[in-house]
């Protein structure tokens, strides 16, 4: 990849996405499920650029959405309504109504209270809401606590006992239809056993529900969370993942639905930033770049590791902190990493930045958000321009009181 040419053409900081890599990741997972009934619903929260969503839609993917805004993005990108699901905590009434109006595949509900709101809104609209209950199987996913979602102390989903009662309520409701069952135990998962243990628990619940003649259950949603290699992690084998799930539910005649996000986009993304200068404070070395925590939050939020490369320089050097211009001590991309000596305008690549990168960026310190570029079949194209300064305050100007 010619980072120098991309920096010259689009400026820095810059997000670069390898669309060919994304397509290969999608095919790896799709082929792992083979001829079995399956639907891959791309988790838009990982990277919500419309061109990224459309890329996966053209490959046959659905969309896992966690807001009405993401549902609208999926629609704009061409995802068929029967491949869109609505997950996530704390859905507003207008979001529930919007999802029902869009006639998407189903809504994943995460509490009895939420199920009540869905039922009431469906009744008001005169429709039947297709729903799935998110079960919290109380499984340790062996991942970062901030992205663990399958333990009973996490806010997500309901217990197996509560789920059974919710499905009985659905069965007896004129405005609810049980379309699936769902679990998702966490993100950046690198161990298969917790996923399979959760599958066993939820599959047992499903068998008991089917014994109660609960009609319409067609989708077994195993969530997402498949991890990638940032440093030394060993990702889960896609074939072992698909086969392990299938073997546990093959007697149930269900379509397996999974929600890959990071697995598809993480390693395909690169964050390109430019060295401004080096600074030393005693024995401490800082490499100051034009990117900042508002562009890529993962290092300071999760203490996440991203491999860093100085373009054109292979040798390592003394330890350094890579920091940005934002007025926070948490504004860093790496601490105490060996880097070659740098000079003004050297280019730095922060790898594996295609998931939870731009989507978590902000305008903190009134900084403009980065541009996004796609690389496909050897060609580059802009898929989101860099913000202008005027865009930062355009929506405020008419409301600003004159002296």
C-alpha cells in the first residue's frame, strides 16, 4: 500500500480500508457455514460508513443494528429489510416504532420492560412485532471487561428463567411473534469454548420452548464477537466455530444467524497519521503526531494495543510514547514502544484500526474528523471527506444569540 501517495492525495489523519480484505473475511465465515442455513448480519457498530455497509450488502450480508440511525444506514446502503435486525439496550419508543414501520426481520429485546413497550407500540400501530429475546447465559467470555456482555453482572439480556417467561408472554400476545432466540457474550473473543457453552445453554432453553409448541422460532442468533490479531492473539478458527454451533443445534432446524463486525473490518483498516516532531522530557521520549484520541479512542479507552509502523523505517529505536495534540494525558496511541528516530512529516501507520475506530471518533477540541478512503482492486476512492471547520459549527450558528 502506497501510504505516501495516499497521504499526499487525501491528507492526514486518514482512515484507509482494504475492501478486498473485508470481502475475504466475509467469504471465510460464509464458507465455514457452507450449505447450512445461515445469515451473516454485519454489525454496523464496528464501522458504519455507508460504503462499507453496501460492500457487505452486495456480498449478501444482512445488518445488525443498535439504533434507528443504524437501521436507516442499512436501508440507505441497500440491505434488504428481511436481513435487518435491531439489537441493543435502551431502545426509545420512536426507535421501536421506526423499526416496526420499516418491517425489519426482528427486534432483539433485552428485558421484560422493553418487551412490554414493543407490545404496546405494536398494538398502537396495529401490527405484529417479530421479536427475539436476548438471553444472558452467564458465561465468562475471557475478554476485556468493558466488552464482556454475557455475565449476569453485565447489563445485557435476561436470565434463562426470565427468557422462558417472556416467550410465554409472546405466545399469548396478539401483537408479538417469536421469530428467534439470541445471545451475545462479548467482543474480541479468542476462545471457542465459552461460545459453545453458551450455545448449549441457549439451545436447551430453545428445546424446552419448542416442547411448549411455541410457533415461528426460525433464527438461532449467536451474536458476534469473533476476535482478530492485534498483537499475539490467536483468532478462533471459523470452521471450528461454525461446526461447533451447528452440531449443538442440528436437531432444532434453525437458521444460524451471527453478527460479525470486528472480524470483517478490524484488520482491514489502517489509521495514517503524520509525525509533527519529537519531544524529550528528561529520559522520556514522546513522538507527537497529528492524529489524536478523538480520532482513535481504543488505546486510551481499553488500553488496547495497535501495531505501529513508521513508513520507510524498519529499525527499532528507543522507547517512546506516541501522543497527539488533544489536551488530555490520555491522548496517546501507545506507551513505551520501541520506535526508530522520527523526523517532521514522517508517516506513521496504526494497524488493525478498521473496527471501533472512526465510529467512536469525535470533535473534541473542535478537531475535524478524519477522511475515510477505500482501497479495492488496486484503486483508491474517497468514501467520506474530511470535515471542514465550517461543518463543526454550522448547526449552531442560527441559534447563537447576537450581543
